[in-house]
C-alpha cells in the first residue's frame, strides 16, 4: 500500500463531490494551497453534509436522531435481507442448527484465472486509468442502465472478452483495453475488471436471470500475490467481513480464491447482526476447511456493525488500527443497511491518506435505483448507478482495488 500523489487526491475529491448522499456540489470543494490542506477542508465539507452541527445524522423521522442512528439495527438488516428475490421470487427463511436463519445463496461459478499484476510493467507514479468500456459507461451511466436493451447493446462484445479473458487467465491482443489499470509507484501495474453495466456479471439480465448469474463471481478480478512491490513481503494478511452471516456464504469463496492466488489470511474479523449458535456459523463447511480457518476467525456473533468513529465494531476503524502499508488488507461490506454502509464508504473517502496506507481491496454491494430493483433491491436503494461509478472510481483513484459485490 502506498500514499497517493496530490493529483490522485483531487481526482478523488472531484468524483466524490457528485455523490448524492453527501449533498454537495463540485463548487464546494476548492483546491487550496497544499494537498494536505485540501484533504482537511474537503473532509470538513463532507462531514457537514452527512452530520448536523449537533452530531445527529440526517435520517428519516422514524429513526432516532442521535449518534446511534448510524448503528446497524438488527431488525432493519433482517427485514431488508429477507426481501431478496430471484426473478421475482422471495428467498425463503430456513432453519439451521436450532436457530432461524436467512437462506443466503453462496457465490456461484469459478473465480477468474487472470493475474491481477503485469509483473513486467512497473509503475513510475500513482494513477488510475479506466478502460474505454468503463469510461463510456461512466459518461452515460444513467441512460445505459435504464433498460435491458440499452444495457446489453452497449456491453456488446466487450462483455464476452471480459469474461473469456478473466476465466482463461490470458490477455489477448487489443482486448486488454477491457480491463482498467491501477498504478502505485514502484509496484507492478494492476488490472481490475471495468466499472461497467450494472456492476455484476455482464451476462446477468442480458443472457439470463438465473440464480447462477445473479450470484456469479466469474467477472471479478481479485488481487493476487504478485501485486506487491518487488522484493517486499507483507507482514500480515487480514480480511474484514461486515455482514458475515455464515462462513460458507462469502468467506468460503474469499478464503479459497485468495489462497489459490497466493494470499492466505492470517486473521479474519467477521460481524453479523443476527444472533445465532456458534455452530450455525460453520454450517456446511467441510471439517478440514473449518479446522484450518476456525483459529483464524474472530466472529462477532449478534454484533451489529457501526459507523461510529472510534468504535471497535466500526470495521473501517479496525482497518486503520490493524493494517499498515506493509500488510495486505481486504474488506467486504454487505450488511443491507444503506445508512451504515454509505457512512462507512464515506469514511474511507474522507481519510484518503489513511485509506491508501491501510486498505488494499474492497467489496461493496451498493444498492441503487435501476434494473436490480426487480432482483432484490427494490426496498433498499440509495442513489443511482452514476453514484456507484463515482464511489468505486474515487476509491480506485485513492489506490484501493474497489469492486462491486453481489
């Protein structure tokens, strides 16, 4: 992890200015004399937009207007999650190990084989370069995500190139432009999947709306052991899972995929608001897998994630506390509570220097208006796909491998 150049700071802040949850305009962020001063001033503006002078969050009247309104409420999380549907069908509540639990669907498909690093190309400076596909979708974010015809026609052949190359692990000819590039000085050039379409598998909706496609992870390009600076070895590998209902849901995918890609986590911190038996958390996990990972997992059972500054159950605070530039740290944020999720995402953007020095990779399911409302997002949206593009792009400009999640 590297500290970013001042040019990256201004690129991030310019993008961040358009996010609706912050309710500010680009004119409110003025470039001061120094980069450090700019970070400070912008943070003040952003904080003022999210919190009132008295420290209360600006939320719906039904929510208590005090510092606790940023707490992930257990009932809210469960109610939102229970609305997840597949092709209009509700995901039913099941029973496991004596406790009621939500029947979340694990990831579908096989992780891509494409290397995240071009080891023969070393970066001379910090920058983020979106692919042409990403640039085009960013410029036409609203129009191109309004309906199936517009979405699929503009993804076109790029979607096939994207999936084929990632699955085969081979870049071919001019189609390398499908992937975006991230650079940190003295590190290899890194590749990422483009921020395009509805930020899921590009075959979903265009090809079919099956459960497999809805939860497919075959489009994601995760970090691997080659993204580190030549000759350096991370002192720690840490993973933070906000919304870790069961190990078999997402962590099974993350741990096995990262391990295949040369990264084995020394420790995992997982929060889940819904209280359950300890055994329920390890349901459907093979004995040998559990034996390896159980000593490495700290599971906060029945503990909601919070966005309160300084709180030990604020995963961003834990990332800042435990991760250094020599470590590899990844964070999955998916608690289906937009109020808290956006506050945590904004916290990462408000402290770009700390974020750049602490966090390597982020996965976040940002629920927004549009085509996904028919597939589980109807009751929990905040913003548009343009806001999603802006959010993930800003984080990538900071130096974080930011991905949409399922």
